[in-house]
């Protein structure tokens, strides 16, 4: 699984999916309180762990991050 984040502390994974997001969070030891279930499900990176977690991620633009989420939503007709 690949970890992807932007410079706004948004964190997702590839392959993208809600279950995979939770697996990613578990692997990175991120509490579920950092999960955002709204229109674009993702985790936020806790401020005190930014460097640690971003070092494990591929940094992408916010636009690309939301493009990945939208592609998944379209595939599932969400």
C-alpha cells in the first residue's frame, strides 16, 4: 500500500478505499479521531507527527489527492 499526502496534512492511500484508509491508519498508528468521513474521506496527519508520517508518504498536490478520491467515488457511484 502506498501512502499519499499533500501539504495540507491530508492523508490517503493507494489503492484508495475506506477500508484501506483504516488499515493505513492502523499501520501508521493514527487514531481514528483524525478520520474525516465527509465528501472526501481521508485522514489528517496529526501535527506532532507531520515529519514522521510525511517521510513515509509520496507527496502529491491537493488537486491530485482529491482526483484519486473522486475517481474511486465515481467507480462506486458514491
